[in-house]
């Protein structure tokens, strides 16, 4: 099969725009430096990432010292006089992201702009690109120049006739191109997609998926494009068909149509700042997370009928135990009260924990229903149950008005508590001052 009829496929003009080395570039610009010329890394706080993790590197630091974001750690930093190491300022990056997307809104209406992450956005210019240039490529250059002139930041742009083409054009070609622009269309699929030899270079293919494809005798995108799609479906499920479509540059997704979620879930998880071996300390964090999740349920007017607890062991404990951790769930009467949620979580933890050192804790709720009243228990005094729930709601209102730290439980001041420190974080890292 070497020919496909694309006449029935969607033909649009999509840009997928990435802010090059975003965190590091924002920090460089704040210091009056060119993001492409300076050696700079953004290093997370040691207490939040077990010794300090490099969150972002400037292109020069990556090339000169081999540093990689979210891989390299503080111990990997070279002794170099020209290397600038700075802490994260998440509020600054959020502010810049909003400014960048406001620039994009000059070229597309709100309904054709989809922020994909803090440093990537999808723009559907199918109906508007002719207002700004003679070709989509010219419009891309205008957008790049506008962002560069106004904010000092560099952007890379992938252009495609659908979002998946734009994403591959961005990841595989734009980031390596001198003009930071890559283009894929239906006519160039064989030249631009089938020639990709590393499967994990393609969006949607991670290490595990690559291993699964290798077991089927598929080692590159050309192999994938010429595989039997029914054979892929048989061995990989629906993802097999999706990968086959990607290999042919086909994407029929409707970005304007909201994704259908099979079942809503509300939860939270934490990577602990250090290894926890003391039961009371572990339970302190479980209680904090449980109360946070219960508060989110109340805020959304929901109750849960199923609680899930996930415990991840430290590296050494996982090696000794033979498991990376444990997870379990339990059906419960409908509730969103702190007392009910925490009681069940602690009971689940105590029933399965055998003294292993813990590093990750996750709490999730499912089987959600709309809050229509408080579920009372038969054997507890009614007045006491109502009072507990009223206290929960009162705390919610105070925190909503004055901030989380305006009212905290005393246990969060004990050794092991993380809620107070995490209240200062944005995305798990220091927010910092965006205007310094």
C-alpha cells in the first residue's frame, strides 16, 4: 500500500507553536540576555524534588554542557563561570504564557486557539491566515517576529493540514530548522513522516509503545505505515489504528468538540520531599491530601462513592519489596466530608502498609454524584455529624476568601506535614515574583 486517497480527509491550516526553552528563555529575557546565546538553567528547589532537578535549560547550556530538562540534577552541573543557575518563578511563566496567547488572538478568534500546555498552543488558521500574509509560512514568520519583538522570546512553529501533522512538524523538523519552522502536508507524508527512524520522536509513541511495536516487527515509521491496520488493532487495540493513521498523516479529531470523559474523577497526588518511614508522618500527609480532595468535591457540589489510595515506595524499598507500591479502592456511602474521607483512607493504608519507606501518595475519587444532601450515619449522633460538616464548609469559606494558610489544622505543623509549604507552590514549584 503506497497510495492513499486524502480527498475525504480534513484539509486545514494548523499551527502548533512552542516557546523555545520557555522557562529558561523567560529568565534570560528578565536579565536582558538573549535566550539563544546565554548558558542558563532553571533549577528546582531541593526540598521539592529530592536534591534539585533541572526544569529547563537554554539551548546553549544544553549544547555546551549536555544538560537536559527534567533529567539532569544538581549533581550534573558543571563548574563553569558562565553558567547561570536560577530558581523557578512559575508566576512569571504563567504571566508570559498569557501574554503570548494574547498575541495569538490577533491572528485567530478565541474558538480557534487551544493552549496545549504552558509553552505550546494550537492555532487553527484555516479561515484567517489570508488576512495576514500570502502564505501560511509567511504568517508563521510574522507571528514569530511579533512575539520576539514584544516579549523577547523565540518560538518554533509546526505547520500542517491537521493537528497531528503540525505536531510532528514541530517536534521533528521545526526545532532543528534554522528558521524554527517545519511544514508537513498530505503530499509530503512519505518524505517527512515515513523517513522518521526513531519511533519515540513521534507524538503519541512512548517507550512502552515502542517496545510493543518492536515485538510486532515495527521499528520505524515506514514499517508502521505499511503494517496491516487490522493486525495492529488485534494486538494493540484502538491505539493500533490511531498509530497507523498517524503514520499516514491522518487526524480526524475535532478540537472544537469537547472530549467525552467516561467517568469524572477528582483527586490529588504528591511526591514527598524526602523518604517517609514513620507511620504518623505518612498518615499526616494522607489526611492533608484527603481533606484537600474532599474540599474540591464540596467546591464542585459533588459526592464520591468510591475512594482510591495509591502509595509509592522509595527506590530502595521497591527493590527490597519487589513492588513499586500498592493501590486499592473502596466503595463507600456518598460523602464529601473530611472525616468520612480521611477515616476510609487511613483504614485502607493501615490494612496494606507493612513498614515500607514511602515516597509518593495519591488520592482519587470516582463514582461522583451531585450533592443533594448530607448522608447521615445511623449510629453517630446527628448533631455531631452536622457540626463536623458545618466546620468543613466554614473552613472552605475562610480559605476561599483569605487563602489556604489563613486557617490550617495543627497536624500540618507537625513533622512530615506538607500542606503549608505546598500552599506557596505553583505547579509544584515556587511561584516567585513575576515582576522582580
